[in-house]
């Protein structure tokens, strides 16, 4: 609801908000230029299946941006350390390996000084 309201307020005609399931993005083949996953990758239950489907949905040369939590309770600033430990299923290196295993090419990390609990990775199809 919040995203749909923001899209309407900003008159973003090229932004589409869709729901997906644990195995499929529900997107058409080569239908998007950019996929942005914020604080959601750690919830992906079937990484190879889901990310392969997402790759199919991204146009050649398109990008994937993943923002997620470090799996390190010591980095917790806004969440309790046990939440990080119990909620985040793996670390950044594992997630990067899963994403690359689905055919994406890792490009670089984006480092934002104010982002203390999260990292940002950029990939290309």
C-alpha cells in the first residue's frame, strides 16, 4: 500500500509494484531493466530457483541491486543482536555466491557511511 501511494504521489509511470512467491517473480521474460531487493534477500527460500527466474526477467545488461543485513550481531544498531542471529539465514558471501550461481555477474559494492547494519551489492545480467 505504501509503495503504491508513493508511486502515485511521484507520478512514476515506469515503476511497477508486483507480488511474487518463493519460486517466481511473476514477471515476463526480459521485461525489466533493474531489480531492487531491499532487506528481502534473506527471506528467499529457494535462491537458485527464484534468482534464475529473476535473471530471466531482467533484460540483457540489466542490473540487480541487493540491500540486505550483515549476518553479524556485532553490527546491530537498530535491531537486537539475537534478531540478526536468528533472522538472517546466511552472510553476504553466501548470498553473493547464490546470486552468482544463478548467472549474475557481481560488479561492486556501494558503501554508504550511514548504512551500518546493511550492505549493498550490484550485479549485472
